[in-house]
């Protein structure tokens, strides 16, 4: 594993301040030099409303204009759990502990069925810019070949070549 501190900064690097909230908190790490995300570790697990709440033991100061994104590790697909909110968005003005909530896919799973324990890699994080967005009220939208088709509508009709 490569530590965040061992990677060479580049012109494209982003500096995120990292504050340990637990003595067992670890800096996020990349599994390989070209990995897109940093692995993060569980420092605590609590149960609330049938879900497992993983404390990651750290808080951050993300530069204004960026957000942090918390996503499940790919190996979560081997376990009967899902990340309760699909992904987690961490705003640049949030200073609390990063946490991940897992919900069981089926049944009443107990602590022994958890996919990750304290001290183990349990999620991944990455950072991305936040675009300033302006909404423009209009009565009409430009027509497209897809139109209003949604929820699996693409790929069901042959596409004519221009």
C-alpha cells in the first residue's frame, strides 16, 4: 500500500487537511500508484436502526470548490450488505467525522455477518471539483431521439446510422 504522504505532489494535486479523531485512525492509502481512490479504515462500529455505522476516525478540511466522495469497496459485492445512501458526499464545509452506514440486503444480519471489522479497510474516498451551476427556467426543452424514455429505455431500439 502507498501512503498519502509518500505520493509525489504534482501540478494536479489537491491538499486536503486530515485530522485524526481516534488514536487508531489511519491516513487514507492507495492500493497502487494508479488507483483512483484511497482506502479508508474503520475505527468503530455501532448499530442503529438495523444498520451498521462505521466510524472512520477522521475529519477533513476540503478546499472550497471541492467535495469528498465516499464509495464502497468493490469487494462489498461479495457480502449481503449495501452502503445505505449508495455514495456519501462530504461537503467542503463539513468538519465532523467521516462515517459509512451499511444496511443488510435481506434479513436480520448480526455483527458476526459484517463484511468489515474495526481496523480493516471498509470504503474508498476520492475528491472532485464542484461546478457552479445556474438553473435557467424554460417552458420547452430541445427534443432528442431518446425523448422522455427512462429506466432502461436505451438500447432497446436499433439506432439508425447518420
